C-alpha cells in the first residue's frame, strides 16, 4: 500500500512532472466520528458478485449502500493489509498520468444536496454520488466534511486513490489506505481528497508558471472519482457533516 503520494506516482505515472512544493493542505484529522449534525452517509459494501445479479436494480437507487467488489486488489494491483489502521497521502505537486487507473470507481459530482445517483461500483461505469458544494471564485468547492472509517472483519483492507481527469490526464488528488483492526474503528477527515495541484499540460509536461491548487469540481476537469482497490473489506462507512464538525470524544 502507498505511504507517499510520490511513491504511488512512480508506479502509475506515464507522464509525470514535479513542480516546486507548494504550501501544505489542510490538517488531516484522525479520531472518533465527529460531533455535529449528520448530513448524509453511505456504506461501501464489498460484494463478491456484480450487483446486476442481485434482486434489486443498483441504478438510480435512493439506498445508502454503494456496492464495490469484495476483492479486486489482485495481480499488479495487489495490496497488503498493513500494521497501521489508517495511512494517507496528500498531493503536494502536480502528479499525473495518461493511463486510466485500474480499480472500482466512485464518481462524485457537484450539487446542492447529497444524493446517490448510481450505487453500483462493480460495473465498468462505476457508481455516482452527488455531494453538496458551494461557489467560490465562480467554481464549485466541497461544502461538507467527509469522514471515512473501515468496519467488519479484521485483517482486511481497502485503498482509495482520488483522481481528477481533465480530458487528457488523470491528476492524483490524494489517497487513504484503510486497514481493519480489532476494536473500535477510527475515522479520517478526507476533505484533502477534494482538491488537486494542477498545471496546464503540454507534451507531457507542466507549462511554466501555471501551477495552482484547484477544487476537483473546477470546470477544467471533466470527471472526479475515487479509484478503489479492495482486499476483503465488507463495510467502509462514509459520513457527511457540516464543514465545521470536530472529532467526537
């Protein structure tokens, strides 16, 4: 599993560029589930078969379960369930590839409310979730806090790598690696996955002087998604809280 954004990028990047390191992103918080009003939630449920075999349709569902493959971290995508419960990496430079990442996909779109548009991430199109955004500088930005925890059987794990796609390149936005241990699960505040260091790209290189940090919902991007590799995790919980939410006690 990945501990550093640049280590991950060395594996996936076909077109790769390192710009001068910019200021750190927001502080990442790990702890108990936060205080405050719950605005929405969904569970990523590991399923051994495609959702199409289930009695109910997975498309256009108002359910609160998003189906993901139970095991898709095999072969070159294999991941190892590590000692620490939660590992994460934030992007600090424009890091990109022209190769689509392999894994299950959960696409996120900007809106004025939380909604599960398509809950089947076991098919090639992936799942689609709408999250609340607000307009800043004429562009949508995330308007809630996103908290994630893994539950279920110990010694299972799941990796989330976030990407924004500009029509040519997939820009790495950050990663969260969840390793299930015994006892109470910890939550991580994962808003850092929703912004990305970006540059104008020409012939596989960033154009000089164009480095900037953007919301993944900026109009320069056509798609934003979590690429998911699962090694047996049956339940990963995602909670939405007000942006000011703090960890519980």
